[in-house]
C-alpha cells in the first residue's frame, strides 16, 4: 500500500493537494540559530497565522526540511499542522556539518547506528527532545522524508557514510529522499552516488539547484532522471534575469515530471507574520502569476501536485 506520511498520520497520496516541496516551518533555538538569529522560527502563533494564509490561498501540504538535532521540533510541527490545516511532512536525516557542534554525535555513530536511528524516526516516531537529551522519548509523529546535505567541498568520508545510511533507510522503509545543495554544486555527483547505491531516483529530489546559472549543467542533471526542486524565484533582484523562470521555460517542456517548487523560506524576515516579506503565499500569488505570464500555466498542476505526490509517496 502506498501512502504519504505526515506528522498527523499517513494519508492517501490523492490527498496531498498543492504542495510546497521544501520549507522550514519550525526552527527551534539551536546551534544553527546561534549562528544565524534570522533562522529562529518557533512562535507557534505566528507560524499558524502564516500557514493559514497559505491554506486560504489553496496550499495543502508543506515539506519541512530541518532534520535531526539542528532545530527540529516535532511537537510544534504537529501543533501548527492541527491549527492551520496544512499537512506537514517532517524529516529525519542529517544537515550540513556547519549546523552542528564540532563534536556532534553524527561524526561518531556508525553507519548501522545511523540507519537504526533514521528507521526509528520513520517507523516508530521522532524524539520529542530531538536527540538533545540523554533520554529518548519518541512521539507518535513519524518522519515522512529523509534528508542529507552536501556543501561546496568534495564528499567527505562522513558524508559518504550518511549517504549509505540514508539510502539503506530509504530501501528498507520506502521513505523518500530530499537533499540540500549549495546552489546546485555537486548535484550531479549526488545523483550518480544515489544511483550507485541503488536508490529509486523517482523518490529522490535535489534542492536549490535553480541557483546555478548554467543551463547545460541543468540539462545534464535532468538526464540522470532524478527530480529537482526550485525555490529561488523570489530571491532574484529586481531588474535581473529571474533564472528560476528561465529554467522552467527551458526545461518543463522536456522534463515535466521531474520539477517541483518551494520557497526554502528559512529566515523569519521572509514571513509576513514576523513582519517580513514576501510571505509564504508568494508561491501561490506572484509565482503563479509569473507562470501565466510566461505561458507555463499548463504545468502548474505538475509542479505543485502531481510531481510532489509521486515523489513523497512511500513505495518499498
């Protein structure tokens, strides 16, 4: 049986609706916030207010992408999902090393230990304390996606260990995989390693690649068959080429089943409920207007509903 796993329980894939494929809904006080105070997103009242606006604009599902032990708060994710009506897919996995203290446990756990931790997040429930306590108390909220992240440098031995653990969890549980790149760097290397490790590329998505302004690189990436997520449409400066829309114009006609969109609005300065701009409804207002203006309205259902539905469905 196939399903999409949300923090409030499993749903039929047909219920996913309009989906934001890469967001940061809750970022609790944590090591990343110490480094970047703008990352703090932990006021459930303000978060609920913003998510209700998305719901009223037609949004139904959001994928949260703050994985284990770097600001994830599963209880708050469940709370804002109940209050707003937005279905939330929560992650397990590991982020970039810069978002963890130098001697974090990810660097010392074995591959087998990481696999078990990830499987428990997916099949039993995410720890209420997000592994910040010597006591693990699992909630009833399970992870519906598993994340890893590569940076600018070549893949380290630790990252390769995480790749193997993530793919093993994916193969054992059917959980879909989402990854971070720094502006698309090493996206092709990610795709090649996933292929070698035996991941189902129909259930793997690489994020932030639209920040790379090299069309030939994007074409080569798409030819691997992996899925991609674009989230920079609102970031391009006024007067400059909006390269996100350029990519959509060039690639959607040939690769309509591989592209989805989000905002990756990980700073509270992007949220209207915190007094910022443009607000999370941007994706269903200004962005959709841009699709119509460029003759891409016919792909709206693909990038918002059909492609996320296929990607985020568990299939063993």
